[in-house]
């Protein structure tokens, strides 16, 4: 028997018609083009100026919009970084650069607020699960890994009527509820942080981090279904939340509980810290981690994995992604042989080769 962990990125939800971060920005752009609102010019300006950036997706767009809105706070954030002082000695005066652009940013602030609200609402709508989705791919995936690591005939198990108690730890950066919907359809007992009375429990001592025989779904970036109310309570609802709206119970949605990692470091931010700490803990003693559709562009999460590879010599990774071989070469050059790439979309055939 082997101790294993599952890690799902955006590619794990693609079979269910939920777009990746790059596809999200493409869809959002097409929607803007069709109506051509005043905010389209701002969007186009941001995209043009980021053309030489390493990638342009929804997270990069949100980062720029947030900094436009918070332009008065940018200088103090920038100058807290010693490297900026170092590179400024090469003749680049960051303070003058920010001051030069501040007037433009202030003029665009209202449009940035509107555009940011629109893009977050677009993400929430895009993460809705379409009706009557086939889940054969998840059946095959969990059958393969549970059969290999714990000797369980998973396909026979899920045919049994009633709630199924199966231990599996699934970390995901996705905002959608694909895994929860799958568990609901198959009658698998699961824990995702959503508890009674519409509350979210992801703090220390949450049943999410227990050793109970359940599917434990740890949503590292939060969910489009989670929000903070006006009393600063963490709550969830059955439909994607939209900031400023009022729920059917009379709560005002004060803040979404979904984070966009391009904006800032967040692994030590509450209320998400405990989930990242638990990922670090799992990787420190498990034997294998199955990774689906994740590119490791997030330095915080990449750091957790590389630290774990150094500290836990037993740990190996299996990665399925259309760009898996390049990801392994670029992100894990010191661990060749311990990271197995499966260069493919997430589908039945690739899952058969996955383990």
C-alpha cells in the first residue's frame, strides 16, 4: 500500500466544459468585443502593454486592474522590495515611473472597477457545471489510483447503493464544483469545507483536514461559491456569488472567497493558510502525487512541491498535461526521473497510461 495525494489544476475540469485561465480571458475578450463597452479600451490597453509578459490570462488582467484601483498604495508596496532598489541603480527610477502613470491610472480607476467586477462575474458564470455531464473519466482515474495504491476495486465500490466512505485527499486550484458534483452523483461521502448553516470551515481543526474515510476536497484558491458576509463570516451558497448582491437569506456578499495568485503571495494569508499548510504536510510524507492539468506557473505552489521533493526522498510525481514534458524540464530540472510526464489532455486514454 502507498500513501498518495491528488492535485487538480484547470486541465482536470476541461472535460466538463469549464475553461482554463487562458481560455477564460479569450472568452471574456470576445464578450467585450460583442458589446464594446467603455471598459474595452482599457482591456485592450492592458493586453497590448502585456504582450511581452510571460503570459496573459485572467489572473494577469486582474492583477493590473487591482493595481490601477489601488494606485495610491503601489509605491509603498514596490519600494518594500530590495531588488527594486538594486535595479533602480541601473538608471530606472521606479518612483518617477509610477508618478508618471498615476494620473492615467486615476482617470481609469472607475473603468477598472467596472471591468474587474465584470471579469469576476464572468469567471463565476464560466465555472458553472453544465447539466448531464459524463463522469466516466473520473471513474477511470480514481479506479486506477485506488486500485494501485490501496488495492480497492473502486468501480465495484461505487456501484454499491448508499453513501460510500473512501479516503482520498484531493487538492485543487479550481474555483468550480466539479469534484463535489461527481461525489454527489456517485454517492461518495465528501468534505470540502462547506458545513451546516451555510458556513465555510477551513480553519485549524476543520473536518476538512481529518483522517476520516471521505473524499477530502481542499480548494486552495477558494471557490466562486464562497463569500464573506457583512459580519465577516465565511459562507457558501448553491449558486456562484457576486460581490454586492444580496442572498436569499438576506446576507450581503461583501467579498468573494476566491483568490487570484498573480496579484500577490497568498500561502500565508488567512483563511487559506491552513489549506496550504496541509498540502505541505501531505507532500512531506506521501509516496506519490498524481497531478492533472496543472502548469506550475504559481511560484508559491511550485515551491511547496520542490521543498517536499528535497525533504521527502520517497515522493514522486505523475503529471498529465498537454505540455507535461516542458513543465518537467522547466520546473523540475533537478528531479528528472522522479517526475513522470504524460504529455496529453486529460482523457480516458491518457488516464490508462497515467499509473
